[in-house]
């Protein structure tokens, strides 16, 4: 069915070099989605891959237009790009967009729109559709995962910092800013020993590198002279750097309190602490609890006095007994996490610390128990863990390369698929620079550095295509899409890079462009042969006649000379098209240039009732262009308009600003051009004038295109013709 519909759509093209049946089979059996749309937006054909993606048979899709199944948030941009494609401003366009399936669910796709022409006239648009729904959802999930992780770090009620392998700050939570009295923007990227030089050579410095060299977690306490705080520090080293937790264990001013004052301070701390605190005797009977303890577990002191284990599940009793025995031997227990229960039977997660209390002889006579509700933290950690599991499953099983790099270009994560493309162990990539010659060839580094710098400075996603020399000597084309990840303050902390091998796609695109060039060259050759053969036939006929009769009449020679001039004119125009003159840009007075072109063309028509009216906006003084070339365009358009009006009517020329462009409009009162012919205007060797070659407008379009502008023609029979030029204002 699809093959038949394509044959009917391209009936005139059956004589082309590639059989139509072959194109139809490729269209129908491709694993990539394709569909064709008419210029009105109505679907003309859809292959099975696209029908499967949307969930509708072709018969249903052919009743729809593209607006019916394009997501409303993407429709406006899609239509805008389509208008640029139809105007000839762009040869094709590719965009990420969503199509709405039969069930109403949107599917992310990368769609490439290409204009299909019949004899250089736009007839259909072909759309190639690649399903990237999984990739986009991966990006969204990854961004959400990173944000959740940041939220967890910010919710930790302790000062927390991250340092890289060079001991440079990469992250501080809000508690760290407060405790260390440093703002994030002042220390991020700075070495800890430069920020706190007094720590060098001290206990902190020694414990830090001991933990780092042994790759083991460590903890210690020290007094910070600069901050005047007693701090407890916990160190957690990894291959990427060091995680450091700080806790204030008491200000320096406490040493100045006398006995009575210190006791009052401790009593106030006990009563008003945000943590649940209880004191037990050596037989583990509850001696005292604070209000927070009662609120957290729902039990009163009287209920817990004889049985403090009411808050503990029976399955945890043996482990709790072991912990108390350790504390009794003088070893405190810090931040032991366990499940606990309230009086109403509900569960909660707590972090418990048990410390010994000594008498004057050094004997343990009682215990202090501190509990903190960490239920919310546990839920956040579990949500993060589940997110990480899902993220790992996706990234470790996708054929695309997923890379996380920090703002300095250092790789913090690389998916297993890197081993296929780069032929390098993934474990060796983490911690390396993206621009390291051991990761990618030098030629790729030269291309990627400015791309990465642009993305870092603009803060916008970016796409780059780079040739890549594999280790086996083959050259591949890779496409990398980068997207920045920001923290809560809007600062870029990571980049997500999605890379894929598009060699086959690039080769297909190159073949398509080459085929288009050959088709254009073939059409041009046929036109040249036809146009030259006509005058040559005349010359040959007169030559044979004069050779036979011996009669050399003057009128014969005049006709022959006219045909020679015609051939010469056509060759000159072809040379002008094929070998454009050297462009010399400068400032051109627009009003003067239009007047010059109008006066030059109108001299022979003024006596016959033709009037040219020029109006240039006052704010348009000059234009940056090649003056000689633009005057040639103006002259060609004016000459055509005057000839079309046949000596009667007005030609109006206006020039105004249109955003960043200058709009120049030529509107005549000629007979107009039928719609079925207007599409051919601008094609080589097609002209509405007797004896015209059809190359003048083609050359004009090329000149305007070289100036990064556009030329549009609007016309209706009996309503005249309007030519609109759009040129950059600067």
C-alpha cells in the first residue's frame, strides 16, 4: 500500500536515476520512522516504523495533519522552522519535539524535515523521526537525581564539605558556611590549605593525609584557633576526593565558666536540647529524661524509669546490650543507627550515641544516651538510592555514552558504553580531564575545548559533531549533546554529555547532498543544451542556405549576428553564475542606490506613462553590503517590473526596518503571474519574457543569499507582482 502511494506521489519522477520502487521499499522497510506531509500540513504517507511509534495505522494518519499529533508546546517552533524551510532560508532543519501517541502519551523524538521538490518546485516535506524518548527521560531523571542528592546534603544537620583529589573545595552545605564562616563562592575551587593556612602541619593536616593514604574513614577532635571552636571531624576518602563532616563540640568560652555556672549551663542544655537525652544508672535504669525524649517516643519518665527498653524492638535487645557493654569498658558509641518505636506503635529511625559517665576514681557509674530522629533523612536516602539504582540500570545498558563532568571538565562518571567507542577501561576515566589525550585524540580536543567553553559561558545546552579516529584506524563521526546542571543558586556544577556514533547517518546525509548536486547539474546541462541548440539551428540553416545558393543577403547576416549575440549573452550570464566576482563589502547609501537603479532602468519607459515611486524610512541611512552586486539585483527587479507593466502603471519601492533586517519591497501593477507558474520563477532557463533565459532572477537569489538574506515573490493574476528582499541590517 505504501509503495503504491509513493509511486502516485512521485509519478513524474519515474524516469529518475534511482527506481521509484527502490525508494518506496527503503521508505517502507526502514527501522527509522518516516512520513511525508503536503505543504498544507496534511499527511501524504507514513511508513510502518512511524505508524508503530504513534500507534495509529497509516489509513488513520492520512486523515490527520501534523498539528493533530504534535505536542502543543512544540508546534509553534515546528511551524516557524517549516516556514523558513519553505522560504529557502534553510535547506533542512532538525529539532527535538514530542508527538502525541494514540493513547495520549507524548513521545520525545528527533525529527529532521527536508523539502522534496519536483522540477525545483517544493511539493512535499519528508520527515525522518528518531525515537529519543528514553534518552530525554534519562536526562530528566539524572537532573532530578542530582537535585535530590543536593537536597539531602543541604538537609544534613551537620557541616559537610566535599574536596577533590587536589584538596580543592567542590561543595559546602549551608551548615558548613555557617560553622566555617566562609561563603561558597569564596572557597569553591580553592585548596583547603590556602583557605585555612593555619591547619598546615597541624593535627587536621596529619589526620587528613593519613586517612587519604590509607583510604580509610577516620575521625578526630581538635581545637581550631582561627574559629575558636572545638570541632569533631569525620573523614571519608574516595577515589574522587574527600568527604568531611564537622561538628561543634563546644565553644572556647566554656573553659572560663566556674562550677556553678557550668552546671547551670549543662542543665539548660539538657532541658532544651533538640535531641532526646536520657541518663541511665549502671544497671540501665532511667534516671532522667528531657522533654524532647518524651515528645519523640511518647512515653513519660515514670513509664521508662524501670523499663527504658520500651522504645526498642525486642530483636534489637541483644545488639543494644553489646553496645552498653562496650561503653561500660570506656568505648563511646557514636551515631549508631537503628529502628525504634513510639508508644503508639509507629516506627522511627534514630541515630543514637551512648557515652560513659565516670566518678572521681574513673569508674563508669552511669550512661548518657542521645537520640536524634533521622526518619526524614532515611526516606530521602532511600529515595536517592532507588533513583540511583534506576539511573544506573538505564545508563549502564544504553548504547549511548553518558558522561558527567564538572565545570573544570573533569570526568566524574562514565557509562560502560565508553569502552566500545574509546576502547578504554571505564574505571580509568573517572578523575581524568575530558581534554586528556589518553581519553580522546588531540584533534578532538581542539574541537571540543571551544564547544565546552561556549557551553560553560552561555549556560545553554549545545550540540557538536566531531570526526573521531578510532584506535583501529577507522574514522567515525560522533555527536555529543551537552546540558548544564545547576544548583539551587543557579550555578553550573555539572555537565551531562550524551554521545553517540552517527557515522552511518552522516554518510547517508552526504550521499543525499551529492545526489541533489548531481540532479541540479543534470537539469542545468539539459537547459544549456536546449538554449544553445536553438540559435545554433538557425545559424546552421542560414549557413547551409548561403553555401548552396551563394546568396549572402544582409538580412541573413543580421539574423545570424543576433543569434551569435544571444549565445554570447547566455554564456556571460552562466559565467556570472558559476564564477561570482570578488565580493567587496562596504557601506552603501540605500536611498541613493535605489534611485540610481530606478533612474537607469526607467529612462526608456518614462515617456510611456510609467512612474517609479520610492520611499525609504528616515532611520535607514546605509547598508553593509557589496554595493555593485546589490545594485545589479535592484536593476534586474526594476527592469522586470517595468517590462511586465508594458509602459503603463506605477512601480512602488519601499524600504523599512523589520527587527534585525531591512525589508525592501518592489510592488508593480503588471498582469501578475499564475500560481502554477510562480513556483518555476527563479529556475534556470525559465522566463515569462520572450527571449529571456531565466538566469537573472537565479543570479539575484544567489547574490541575496550570499548577503545572508532572502528573496520572496508574491503574485496573483490581475493583481501585479511583489518582490520582497530581506537583508541583515548590520
